C-alpha cells in the first residue's frame, strides 16, 4: 500500500489531484488510519457518502475497504450530498462521517470532508493532524474486520427533517426553478419536493441540469462565481419563476435568485433566516 502524500491534508479537509496526490491506496490508508483511531476511541460506525465524479466510486470503495480492515462498520449512503452525510452521521448515531467529494474544485480533483460524532467538525490542529500523521505512518494495528451496511434509505428521513422546518401548506402558487449543476443535489431535492407535496405544498418546479454528470457539461457547479450565475438567472426569467435555487457539486451550499433573476448575496439570506428564526422564538 502506497501511503498518502502529505499535501492532500488541508486545514479542514482532504483534497488532491486524482491518481497523482490522491490515489486509491491513499484512500485505503486513510480508512485504515481511522480504523486505528477507532480502536483507541471505541469507534463503531462511520457514515460514507460520495459525489458523482468519475473517481468517487473507486476512492470511496478503497476508503471503505480500509475502514472495514480497521474493524469499523461502514454505513454506506452511496451517491449522496455532503448535507446528507452530515444528517446521517447524527441521525444514525454514528461516530463520524466522510463525504468523498471535490465539491466545486476542478474536474481532476477529488477529496474528503470529515466530521465527528453529531456531525461536529474535526479540530484541524489535533484530530485532523493526528489522522494525517497516522495515515502517513502506515502503522495500522490488526483488527477483526468490520462490515458495510447499506444506509441509502436514510434519504427519506433527511427529506422529512428538512420539511419539518417549514409549513408546507403555506407553500402554494409558487413557480420555483432549481439548478443542480449536474452535481448530486437532484435526488435529494426530489425526495424533499415529494415530501412537501405529501404535506400539502403546491409548487410548480422547473428542473435544469438536474441529473448528475461527472463530465460537468455545463461547467464545474459553483454558483458563487459571477460567470456561473447567468445560466440560472436567465432560466428564472425565461420560465417566469418566482424563485431560483442553484447548488454546488455536493450541495453543501445553495444560492438563491429572485424573480427578476437577480443573485441574492448570502448575507441577505442569512438575515432572512435570522429574522424567521427570531419570530419563531417569540
């Protein structure tokens, strides 16, 4: 097993060029390192999800192989977004979660986002640094093999949780345009839309770039970049939608457009959310 290149361990995640700095061997070693930490901290289960990039299935399989070799039970989400991984880690009571994704990075990149129990971020100076050192050391103790459990059904629980935040019956008469950017947001959004409809919402939804496509035919999905915003803006205006929503590749970020196609900066969205939250507290 070739041990990981030190350059892939960033301040808050793991990221590298596929088959150069980030290889299947590196992914397996990271899994083994987490398994070694598992023996020390009595970790029993780790959630794993992956995005739609060409390299993600093989990297995720190698990661899960390493985890199983380290004695960990893998709760496999399959193709899922980072937000689903966060939710599943907490909802399933797992000891941590990993999303194999390069999010909005160039097409030749991939990586991993990692969290601990309750989907809490790892401390970069201690937990992530220790993981990096152990993965590069190759000093992995033997362990009784773990196993892989299919956890893809948790998407329905995720959709229900998201819908719990709103009064679905009040969502009527709106035309909403959604742009998944050919990332992995589409299936999760469909589950949420179906749950909203079941609860009484009446929305007209227009979907563009909805299916995952590892070739990213419409460009790397990063709606924060000004040059990527016109596609959603023009579609909102063309379809006379009341609202536009666009996601990045692993949908841990979403971006809003109003009915004129104008991009809404994130600080205004945070302000609206804060206002809604404070009203709910009254």
